[in-house]
């Protein structure tokens, strides 16, 4: 049987290269078959649960998803290994507007519209698309190694969640917290639906500010008003001025003649107007501006809608009826200019609201919509955060959260589309009353009529996802899952949906469960390119997670994401760093291959030799003390959501302490004729490698599982092994201090060799001057090891001595390091080489400095090109400084 045909490998010698593709596929298949991701609900265990931020069913894996789910998986694997009852709920969001747009584009290609199909057939078409094409991202998350309980996958339109949505809507309605009414909303002419405030993206846009003369009705003068949307003036029903603005008091009786229409509109006095801004006069269009709507309510002004739901001017627009709003703008400006009403036009940059789904400029307009009265719900959420029942990480988000919640407006929850949760409200054709129930009523409870018409609108997608932490666990049924895993432990999400989703989950959870939906919220930063620029296809700087996985392996990619995930900091992703962490994974693999050579035939019980650490040799006591400290640091970082620290601490220990030092140090023991020395080395090597693999498993699940399976003895999956715990018996400050001195001396001697550019194969002689007797004895005891590691033919250790002028010199603690150099290097030849290199560097530096001093280059070149040139300049200056330092040092050897 081929290796690729089996899910769990037999024992074999680890190959020289780590073939991640085959390993990842094989192990993920094994984990799924063995159901190792399944949640446990055992009595007496702590519970840890996460609900996945449900990606849109239309979505594909991007860098933000990769980061978010890596961090979730890291915590889930950690708590599973801790023995907690662990559940990670996966699922997708039906994404009302986005999904409807996808299917409507398909229909358009067939020269059809949803209206051609009708509502029922169109919904069938969407479900068909969902079953065939939707949920691609779920398989992509599996490529990332996500250990969700896939048997519990949910969808925001599945039967259980639909029941929860109806239940919540009906309860809120009957509590008076959901109502239907006329209000100014954000309208997308492309998607033909209302949008909540936080579904509108405000982008700085270069536009125009049009200054228009509004004549007094008696012809005695005019007032100038300014607007960025002159087409809306057709719906003006007043001009507003500040009540204390003396310039306009006389207009109270006169009024204004609205240009182009001849309609007379009143002047109203309202404190909302800033009299210092412009002329202090404000055109009021209650049907097409949020602030104007409020002014209109205060002064009982009529609301004139001058455009339809497509952004086309309607009959109220008079002769402009039938024009697109932007075409109408051009025509109105032309007419104003021809008739002498246009005072001036200025360039003006302002924030233009756009639909977050399709990018169309939204149009504020009045409409009858459904709303949630959120103030009572928001107050509960604020109290939960203030009381510490919900904690935000990083804590810089508290101020933003409180500010937004204090100024929150009622939530518009109705959408004028077909794909989504249809609002469970029916209007009786007999008596005209509204019936709101979980199940469709057969007769009107008020008059007995059977003629009931259900609302056409569906609920905002965020309404169903606001219930996600409890609806996915079976609510409104009181399930065992709900009792075990609610409230969930932590929510990990991007900061940009703090109010879209996170705050709303707080409100709904507290209201319906009388408990917070999660204890902690970790808000990660957005991922940008290495220059800090937002990733986009148009700029060509997108990093595709699936491409990175294909090139470098999932583990290397996950480790990179974890290493970059510092709390509150912008994440700048660089493909070169992924390559660097791929080398780290290979370093671990090669270290494990070396260990396997010596552990292949070992009985795992050999680790009992380390039961009394005090009897072990220095290197073994040191590495146990260091792995102990690493375990403490990793656990603390995981518990505090300091993910980058988890990666940093693991990297430091594995690469530098375990691989660079410990493995080198114990080679002599592993090949020794002394059986006790050999056994000690093998015992501690096995212990430490096991701890390393378990520590790193949450970040790098595939390579650690593969190596773990090849260690001696019968082994089940590492995923269910207990996560390492610190042992006080392993703490050994004295061993760490002694090893720090030995490593410092070795590193110092190696540095002298490197800086003097002594050939790697050359043998040196070294002198250590150490006045401290205990340290001198330690150095003497380990002189042979020091000699071997620095390639020295001779090593002298003395209490006193002098440093020759022609020697390389260093100082570690109070030990002087001396290496005679004169006979080791070709001084004149090296000086000539340095001089040639210096000339080349100076020439290149002059070129770059000239380019950076050119204002034309600085102003015209892309920002990332300028950054690259500055980086080159810094690098060359550093190399020049090193060149000069080396020249001065070699000059002393002449």
C-alpha cells in the first residue's frame, strides 16, 4: 500500500525534505475520519467554545479569513489539549444582498430577471446555487487546518436558525422593540434596498460644491445656499437659518422662491444651522437628507420625493422626470447657470456614502421600514462591558465602543430583496391590522378573515448573525449544547465589524439569554502589504492564502500569521517572511530527523531517567529549565491573546536554544561509549522534543503531527495529548547561569572569527582570562566542548594575562576572550578587497542619494518604490560603516 493511500503512516525514517503537501492531505483526512474535532460534553470539565464569524456563502478565502481562523484554531487546539470540553462551531452566512446579486447576474446572462421567475422560483434558484457553488470557503478553511466540529456546521438560513430568527423578531415586536414606520434611510439604487448606517462606507471623494442663489419671494434680494447634490433642490420645502441670525429675520414673512420651479417655500429658524458656516442658510430637503429630515419633523415640513428607487427622477421633478440623478445634476447646473441662479462652483472633497456590497453611491430617502429600537438593548451591552463581564482586546477599543453605543440610532432591519428571512408579519385584507407570529396564521385573530398578505421585505443579514452564539447551539430549545457551551469563551474577529456584528450579538445575547454571548472579544487588525498599503487586486499587491499554502505549506503560513498578530498593530504581510518561517519548519524537521536517528529503537520509558533532574549533566538541566520557562511563557501568551508572543517564544526556543545549542552540545554524549551519558542524552532529548511538538502543535498542526507519529512507542494523535505544563523540578537557575556563561564565551569566540573573516576551516588558538575562580573552574571543566565548538587547536584559561595588539578581543561577563589573528588571515589581501568594496558602495550610495534628492522622483514615484530606495540607502550606509570598521581593525594587524 502506498503512503498516500493510508491515513496514518507506519513508522518510517523521516525523509531529508519535508513534503508538506502529502502530509497535510493525509493528516487532515485522518482527523476527519477519526472525528478528532468533535466536541466533548463530559461532566466535570471546563468548557471552551468559539463560534466562527460566519463567512459569506459567496466568499472565498482571503488573507483576513486566514488570519482570523488561524488564531481561532490556535486557541481551539490549545484548549482541546488542555482537556476542556471544546467546541468550535463552523458555518456560513446567507449574505442576502451579495448572494442575490450573484444569482441575478447569472439570470442576466440568460436574459432573465428575478421578476421573470417570480419569488418562489427565484428562491429555489438561489438555494440551488448555494448547494452547488456556495460554501467554497469552507473547503478552503479546511486547507488551513481548521479543526472545527464540521458535523455541527450551520447556515444562517437553515431550518433551526430560521426558527430562532422568527422567534426573536416576534418577541421583540410584542415587547414594543420592533416597529414599522416612515423614516429616512440609506437607499442603494443598485441593490434596490435600504441599508443600515454601518452598511454604508464613506470614502473621501473629489466633488463639487455648488453655490446657488435662492431669491426672496418678493424679489428684494437673494440668499446663497451651497450643496453637493443640486438635483435634490427640486424636493426642497424650506430654507433654514439660525434663530439668532439677524440677517434673515425679515424673511419670516416673505419666504423664498425656489429656483427652476417657481414654488414658494418658507424660511424656518432652527438651532441646527451653523450661522458661521457659509452664508448661514441651509436648503432643507426632508425626503433626501437625514439632517433635513429631522428639521422637517421639528417644523412640520412636507416631504417631497423627487426620485424613485432606481435613482431616476420622478414626476415630482417636473421637466427633469426620467433623468438619472447624475444626468439631472448636470442639466440642473446648466439651467441654473443660464437663468442666473448659479453663483459659483468650487472643487470640494467630501465623504460620499456608498453601498458596502456594490459600491453604488447611496441615496438618503424616506421609506416605510422596520426598525429595532436599540437603546434599551444597547444600554445592557454597555453595562456588561463596563462591569467587565465582556472584555475587549486590545483595550484601545473601549473608548470607540462606548462612543458608538452612546450615539447609536435605531436599527433599520428590513431589506427590499427576496433572499433572506422573510419578515413574519401579515396584513389582514379584511380589517387592515398587522399580525406578527412565529408560524404563518391561517385566519386573522382580529376579524377572522383568511385573506392575509405577508410582508415582502426580508430581514437584514446581520439580524440573523446577531443570534449566532446561541442560535447555533439550538435555541430556542434548551439543548445540552446550549447549557454546556453558552456563553461562548471568546470571539475573534476583525475590528471593522465591531458594530455591524459584535455589538449586536451583545445586545441579543443579553436580552434573550440574560447572559453575555462571550466573555472576551479579540479584535485583530487589518492585514496590509509590507509597505502598509491596503491589499487590492487593482494594485496587484494581494497575497492569496491558497497560493502561499501551495508554495510554502500551511504550517509556515500559519506561523507567519501568528507571528505578525500583535495586539492593536497593523499587520504588514511580507512573502519573504513566509519563506523565512518555512525554513523554520524545515529546521524543526531536520532536528527531528537527527533525534530520530538516536531514538528509533529507544523504549519511551527511558524518559524516567530524567525523574531526578539534579542528577543530570549540565546541558540537560539547562534545557529542561529553558523548556520549562518556555512552557510558562507560551501558556501566558495564549491565555492573554498575545499571539505574536506565542510564535516569538516558540521560535526562539526551538531555533536557538534547542537546535543551535542543545543538539550541538549533546552530540558527543549521543555518540559516547559511556552508556549512562548516552541514555541521559536520549531521555532528555525525547522529553524536550515531545514538549516542543506539543507546544507548537496549535500553530503548526501538520508537521508536529507527522513528527509525533514517528517518535518511539505507540502514539495516538498529538491533538489529544495534554498540553505541556511547567514543572517546578525542572527550574534550575544555576544551570541557566552556568550555560549562559559557556554559550556567551563560545558565541564571543565565534564572533571574533567572523568579524576577522577567519576562514571557516581554519583552526584558532584562544586565551580566556578569567579572574573569578568558580567561573574559571567551569570553563576548565568544559574546555573540550568549547574547543570543539569554536574549532580551536588550543585553549588556555588563566586568571591573569595581557591582550596582544594583533589579537581579536571580546568580553563576556568578566571573561576576556583573546584570539591571535596575525597568522590566520591575509591582511594586505583583505584590505585591498575592502577598499574595492568601499568604492562600489560609495558609488551606489551616491546614485541613490541623488535619486532621493530629486523632488520630481519623490513626488511622481509610487510610495513603495520610494520606500525601497530608502531601505537600500540605509542598507548601504550600514555596509559602509561595517567596511570602515573592518578596515580599521585590520590596519592594526599590519
